[in-house]
């Protein structure tokens, strides 16, 4: 695999994750207690014996760059190993912000050409999955393809979110639709591509089109060079609030197939306050923990039910956390209840507050397509005052303090900004 170069696309805004990407790129969003989303792609690279990877960043990249560091966490530092951060070359002649997936790679053709390789493996930095890329690259080589797309069966109701293909008996893609309203197939692209290097370079140089799914792949199909690689493991695009919450619930379901520890997913323990800095979780005798993932450094004196807690979370006496995701150093104070909530880092929920109403039918009025299933979203560093009442499908923006609450309640579907 030393002659395969990996490129991880990690520059998208990820706006459907709403305030979770207010201060960070989507691949840098915490996941599963101790990880960040990009850890899955980076760990797959490591576990597939790839030694050279480029990460194409753009939107609010600071925390992502800090997390990746020199790549040592994923064994990507050394004389023959590297992880290279490639931001847009703004300010240079004939350069601009990345306009799309294909444009991002095109702007870095000099990087590709400076590192001789037979194949380019193009990945997304915001998916949760395990894949041995060696199998896909070997398949690509064995069938003599110029372009191979990883694909999997998805529910029909989700087909409008993906590129959809139809394969012939030889595995060639003979029909392709990008995010169709009414799909002919439910075999969907996973956003993972293997290109022969020469073909990729030529394809990007002969057009100015900006997107792989809309432009480059249809041309490869027209050239008769586009093939599919059918994947049957766990994979989820966590680019929406609902899918992000669903993936965490999968983490708690042993039958789901999502198992980061068995997959060998690793994270950078040197960046920020990670588990190596924390003592073991402290659980008092009267506490209750049911089907939950509780990270190091947590203090549990109340009830935690079907939830995922990151390092340093405190759940005080009489507090109940249910069906929720609570990120680093947050505190759920005495007597409060949290139900179907995604809380970012360092949030304080005051005493006897009630947050969340999963049964509400009222979508968030500002972002109805983001929050409509009863999830309530709390931004980083926000404070919910004691005795507050917060409904479902609510959004509380980062840095909101008790002084920003004009009333002691936030009805379902509401948004509170600082």
C-alpha cells in the first residue's frame, strides 16, 4: 500500500450539525465520548497500512489541525510516513477557497505529482465506519478500473441524500444519479473513491468542474471506467443532528455493528483534555447507570440511562440523564433532568432544571429541517439556570449565560441566542 496516497476531505462547513460546528470543523466534532469524527478515517488509514495521507482543510480548521498534530497518534510520523495538512492557497495566483470536492483535490495536484503513487484514495473526514482500504484497492487493481466507488445498500427513503448507482454483472457502474428525488436503485456512494493517479490528474486538468459526484464520476462512467465496490459493514454519515444522535445510540446497541474499540479506532490523547489526563470515573453507591458509555473523569451521583458521557462530566445527586450525549466537562446539577439532549463541551445545567421533551411535535422554528424529532441542542459553554424549563427541538447557542434568559422557560421549537 506504500504506492497509494490517501487524501481526506475535511473542509466542509457541515452546517446541518448546526451549533456543533459553530467553533470547529465537522470532522473535529467530538464523537462517542473520547473520539472525534475524523479519528475513524485516520484510524482506517493506519489499520490499512497506508503511510502517506493529506488532510484537506478549510472551515475553522484550528481544533482539527491541533488534534491531528504530526500524525503520531496514528503512526503517521517518520521518515517514510506523513500526514500533511493542505488548506486552500488563498492569496496566491489562480487560487481560491475550495469550491467543492474535486476542486479541493485539483488545487493540490502539485502535492499529488510530488509524491509518486499508483492510486489515490479519496476519503471523507466525517463518516463513522471501519474499512480495510487494502481490500478495496486490491479489488480496483484486479478488475483494471480507473475509478472505483465504495457503495452500500441504504434505505430507500435515504437515497435522495447520496449518489446512487446501478452496476452491471461485471461491477461496472452503468447508471449514476447524484442525490436523485426518485432513485432507480438504493445502492449508494459512501464518498470513498480509488483513482488511478494518471486518470485522476488528467480528469481534473481537462475540466474546471468542482464536484466528484456531480461531475467527475459521471464523466468516468461515460468513459466506461467507473466501477463499484460493494461494502457490507457498518457505515454512517453523521452530517445531521439526527444521524449524529442515531450513531451514538448505535454505540450503545451491541447488535448495531458500531464498535470503535474492536475496530482499533484511536485518537490523539495529547491534544486537549483527553482520557490520559483524567482519573477513573467515580460512581457513588446510590448512582444508577443503565446501558451507557461513561468516560474517565466523570462523577456520577444521579442516574444515567442510555446515554454517552465524555470525560469530566458530572451528574449530581437526584439528576437524571436519559437518551442524551453530554460532552466534556459539562455539569448536570442536583435534581435536574436531561432527556434526548446533545450538549456540547463545558455546559452547566442548573439545579432542578428540566431540559428536553422528546415527545414534542413542534419542529425548531429557525431550523425545522435540523431539529424535528425531539432532540434539544445545547452549545459550548452555555449555561441553563436553575429551575429552567426547556422543551424539545430547542437550540441554546454557545456562551449563553443565565443573564440571557429573559424568562425561566424555553418552549419547544425555540432558539435562544446570546
